[in-house]
């Protein structure tokens, strides 16, 4: 029987000799196994009775040996040890703010959070099929170049910032703030309105300017066409250009003689301007002939505009749970509108990532609202919270304000285009008032 045990020990025994940290770890692990198996194989070669606690005792022995060595050292050696220890602590504190740590706290916290979704809601009451509310979904920003069907293109396609027509409401309530994703449900604000605008501007172009612009386009075109037929026919090219200029001035009702007269007046007013005078061609014409150049004023399209939305929500929590939801909602909006550092914590950040975007929807129960306007993806540009909603500071037992007013300002990522009102088949995309 003893021979059998000896054979088992020789078969399962591992090398635990050595003084390095690997050997110490190995002995500690094997000692733990000895405790579980009743020290049948004596894997750590420490005999019975020590097993699981050997590594802790071994560390204490090492510290005890070091203390004895330090106590027996000369005063000169002790002073050197104390100086080195103090220097290391000062260095740690200057670099990390912790005398016992050699790693930057911010570097240790480089990955400080993870994305987490869920649902936050105010009021706390359950939704029904007849409840109207504002749903705000949080999603990470996607650059135009990385959007679907737009790879390697810096210019975004019109309509790429439309939000999906359907969005489910997550079940349950979150007990933490939302990060990079999730949904916030709020009551319909007191002021519900939208405003669509397009940018136009006044434009003036008198006959002389129009004739010169037209000549500037027609003269090179006519002369180039003539020279293309025969590159050596320079005379023909100049003649073609002159004919084009005459036609250009004639098209705006201006003869060559009239053009020369206006150009002369322009030169005269420029000379007066060089001497400090402020006389325009129209002023000269009005004084000499009682007329001015027709400005041909016209309102021209300058471009689209981007819509802004500002909401004000008054929150009066009626329970501890509802107050906690209000706090998490405020924190969620603040965190998800903040720029994102790219290099992690503790390092210089050459770039900043774009904050998250928000997708807003008016809903009735679990369906989109059948009447109110729609939104495109928005940035949260401003959040303002008044924690004294009633004009006086008052809190509940756990210091939650009894009334708060949260103002949110959103701005859409792209303008509204005509195609946003229609689907791929050219029919109305929905039955609401549109965007």
C-alpha cells in the first residue's frame, strides 16, 4: 500500500523548487489542491498541515527576513534606504497623486465606462395605449463617410439623417444613467411647435453689370470656337468676340455708345472716390439726367436652414423612485452631449470624438403620433436645469428638489428636403403634418 502511495506521489509531483515569484505561485496553488485532496499526493512538497495557508505564511516570512536584515544593517545603509523610499514616494505623489502607486490613476481608469442602455421615464406612471409622450433615443454619431451606401464620400446624401419610422420602447426601468444608447420618455412639453424656414436674399444686377457678365461668358466662347476651326485665324477670333460682346449688350437694351457713356461715368466717380468723395454712378445720373440704373432687384434662394427645437419640462417628483428617475434623466442628457476624449484618461488627446445624437419622436402609446411633426437626428446643444422650480429652495427628506425645470435645446443635423415627405415610390411617407 505504501509503494502505491509513493508511486502516486512520484507521478503527480511537480517542481516547486526555486525562489522566484513563479515558484511561489506554483507552491500556493499546489498547496490549495493538497487541502482539497486531503494532502494525498503532497504536490507542494511541504508535507501535511500547511497546504492552503503556506503562501500567506511564506510572504510573512519574507517580510520578516527583510525587517531583520534592515535592523542589522549599518546606519549608513539605513539612511540610504530611507532616502530612496522617500524619493520614490515623492515621485509617485508628483506623478500620480498617490505616494504608494507608481501608475497614473487616470491611466488605470483608461476604460472607465461601458455603453449601457435601458429606459428612463418621467412621470413614473405606466404608459397606456392612449398616453401621448416624447420619446428620445440615444445613438452614437456616425460620420457621413461611414454611413451606409456612402463609403469614402465626405459629402452626405440628402435624407441620411432621417430617423427610422419605427422604434420600440424597452421594457422595465433602468436604475443607472444611460451611456451611448437607451431611451428616455418624457411628458409632452407645454409648448409644442415647429418652425420651417428657407434662406433667401435680395440681389441687384443693373444693365451694365448684366451686359458685362454676359459678355464675359459669350466673348471667350465665341472666340474659342472660331480659333478651334483655324488656330491661325486670330483676326477672325477677335471679330467673333467683338460680335458676341455687341450681342450681349444689345440683349440687355444697352448700345455700345451707351455702354461707353456709363463706363466713362464709372471712371469719373472712381477718380472722385480716390480724392475722398463718395459719389456713385446712380447719383451722377440722377443729378445730370434725372434717372438711375434699373437695379433689376430680385429675391434669390440662398440655401436651406437647420431647425432648432427648445423644450421645457417641469418635473415634480412624487416619490423617491420618481426623484431617482429625474436625477438619472438629467445626468443622462448631460453625459451624452459631452465631447468624447479619444486617447483615454491620463493622456493628451489630439482629437475629440463627436458627442452622441438624439432621435426624437412624438408617440401615442406604442405608435408614432398620428398628427404632430417629425424630427431628424439632433444634437443636444444646450441643457439648463433650474432646481428651484417654484422659486424657492425646497427638498424632500433625501435632499431631492421638490420641483425642477429642465430646458433642452436640440438642433437637427441636416436641413429638410422635399424628398423627406415622400417614400421610394413617390407617395406620402406618412399621414402627419410632416417635418
